[in-house]
């Protein structure tokens, strides 16, 4: 399972004018991820365009840093179908999956920019940018992980039988 992670509007409000509020929701997300060690995190945040890999990881809780398996490519580097051209973040996620031979993998995106994803994208968990990753969002994400985990277990059982 893959989780594409935006920072602004997810791990803290967007805009965030108070330095002490930056990454205020990171521990909440880390707590959800702790229950699902099979989930890899790919950074889709715009911060990846201006920060080094080390700078991207530094503000995250230590236990989350080890979960980061990469960053999405820039939209200009994507080889995408015409249907995703207007949906830049969705296209970047799809390109990362394609590049890593994971097109069929279960994935979700935590983002506050629903307009950067195709309409009705079932993979998007859209956060309210003024709140970010709330407790309600944590429950929704955990629910998605649980369903995917059960589906994967069922698929293994079917293949074994």
C-alpha cells in the first residue's frame, strides 16, 4: 500500500503563519501508520521542489521518516494520459506508480487540493486546509487501510486455494 503525502493543508494548516503549528498533525498521522507497517509513504508535497531530501524528512517524527520511500516526479517529467493532464498531483502520483511498476497497488493521497485530482478520485482523502489531518481524517484513513489489508488477505487466500 502506498500513501502519497502532501504537507501544507495536511500536516498543518495552509496557510500556516505560526511556526509552532508547523507539522502539528504529523504525530497523528504517524500513529495511524504505526498500525500499518505495510504502508510506504511517498512525498507529493510541493516542498519537494525546493527542499533537499534531508530537509523534507527533518520535520517529520522519527518513526515516520523510515516510512518515506520516495517523492513523486515533477509534473513536467510525467508521461501521462490526456485524461490526467488537468490534474497535476493525480498525474504525479500515477507516474510514480508507473515508474515503480506498482500501477495495480492500493494507494491513497492525503491532500488538501481536490482540484489537483480527477473528479471523484476514489484514492483521494481530501483534508480541510484550515485544519489538516484531523482525528476524523485519521479514522477515514485507517478504515481505508483496513479494507485494503482484508482485500489483500482474501486475494492471497484465493491464490493459495
